[in-house]
C-alpha cells in the first residue's frame, strides 16, 4: 500500500469538506508498506478529519509522508489550540473525548482515535500525539515498511495462510 496515495486522497477529501482550509501535502513518492489498504485509508482519513474538525476554520493542516529507514512516517499536523500534554495518551482510549461538552456533530463519539490506534498496532506500528512547533498537535503514525510487517488477521507479509484443518 502506497501511503502517499492514501494521504493525498485524504487531503483531497478534506479540501472538499473544508474548501476554505489550507491543507498542504508533502511526500516522498512512493512510501510503501505491507498492509490493508482500506484500514490504512481509514487511519489517514480519521487523522485529517480530526484536524479540520477540532481546530478553528482558519487553521492550516500539514500532512507529510516519508520513509525513514525501515519505517514509514505519517504526520498530520495542525496549528490549532493543541492537546494538553496530560491528555495526549488518553485520546487513544475508546470513548474518550477531550471536551465532553462537545456535541456529536462536532465532537464525535470518541472512537476515531481508538480505531486509528488499533489499525496502526495491527500493522506493527505506533501512533502518538506530539506538540506541533509553534502550537497545535501533530499526530504521528510510524509503520514498518516491507516484508515482515504485521497485517490485519495476524499474518506477516512473509507468512502464508495455511488451510485450516478439517
């Protein structure tokens, strides 16, 4: 799966959702990982959608994809109010919402980032929330590239599915 293509698609979708928003995509092409296209598409889409949903309308969003040795790195950075450091690890918990007073129209159910974490973990990767230089939050996803990366269902890119007995 080429993460550059997934990120570009997510940025194009976000530009339709928020036509006045500045959304910049930077990538080294291609950045390929072993994994499930639809699940990884959901990861990038959720992160970009969160960036435009939870920041003021004039806040730019920067998406970058790069290969870094044996890993692929996706950063979705906004320049909004950020997330307090004490809350950054908790945002990946199911049903956790940073502001419980948000309506579901704007705030969601609190499952998006839990899904992101589950998908990234199933691909042998990690996700974390970092402070963006100058203010805001950067969601960083790191996934192994090439053979041996874990795929949904627990198979690695090197393993073959064996027929079930019986």
